[in-house]
C-alpha cells in the first residue's frame, strides 16, 4: 500500500491555534506515513497567513493562498484539487478534532479498504443550539437521501483521491454543510464508506464563525433550497 498521505486543512483567522494544530497533527501522522500538509488559507486578517508561511520553512507544508475569501467550500475544493497522494486525510483546523484519533482512523482506512472513512463524534462540544440544529438537519438529510450516517458533516475523514477529486467539484448546493453534500453524493454514487467514533473538544481559541445566530434564518432558507435542488437532482433525477 502506498504510504504517502496528504494531510489537508482549511484555515481562516486561526492565528491563535494554527501552529499548535499543525504541529500536533504532523507529529502523530508522520509516525504512520510520509506526510505532506496542504493548507488552503482563505484570506485571513489576523496573521494566520504569516504564521503558515513561517511554518512552511520547517514542515512539509504546501500553501494554497487566495487574495480573497473563497468560503469554506471553495477553500476545501482548492485544497483537494492540490492533492497528489492517493490517500487524503482531511481535518478542520480549529482544534476541535484530536490527533489522538488519527491512529484509529488510519487503522480503519487500511484494514477496511473503503473509499472514505469518516469520523463520527461521540459527544459534540458545541453550544446547545448548534447541536440541536445539527440533529434536525442530519435527521432530514438521512430521511431525504436514505443515507445511514449520523454525522455526515464531520470535518475529520480519510478519502481516496479518486473520490475526492471526482465528487468535490460537484458540491455547490450546501455552502454551510459542504461535507454532508459530499457524503450524500459519494454514497448515492456507490462509493464505499465507513465510520469511526472520535472525540470532539471545544475550540482551542476564538469562536466559530460558521453558524452565527443572527444569520440563521437566511442560512436555513439557503440550506432548504439547496436540499430541494439536491433531492431533485439525485433522487428524482431532474434538475
């Protein structure tokens, strides 16, 4: 089996924690594979980009920089497009996922030989309103698309490059739930997927900008509209 892994992250305004996250994940991952780190930096304004450039002098770090905001989905797509290894390990850069779970994920990846192995959080460390919204959303997605996974939006997973680079460009309908659209499309196309239980902790620093309460009504409308279009496309067979 090829022992090369591209460890992929997206970073936006993570200056207070990005160095710790990168160093800790590289320290663990490099015990199991020849690792290249790919980070799509998404127009940070807090010094994240400068920290990454400094780290690139020491770590095997490839930076995908942008002069404008691409958004999470756009940055993920650019990062995945830049991969060269057959195995991709994606993890969000906010420090909520633990390097300690990397051994279990890579063991499952190698033993089960699936197209994708996703983390499944055992106890989500987020505000109660986000946990409730996530439960409602995932219940709806499971019902609509007959997908059996409870945590399909998890930002910690191993992906075969063929799957990543074929599915990623198709995902555009759910900007606030990129990985759930990715998972639905992959599952409905017959790719083999399994899950591994992982831990989840509070952010190392800062606050999440993904689901601000004031924007929830607009986000909900966009998500429901995207789900309707996705349903017509891959379940009803119309666009």
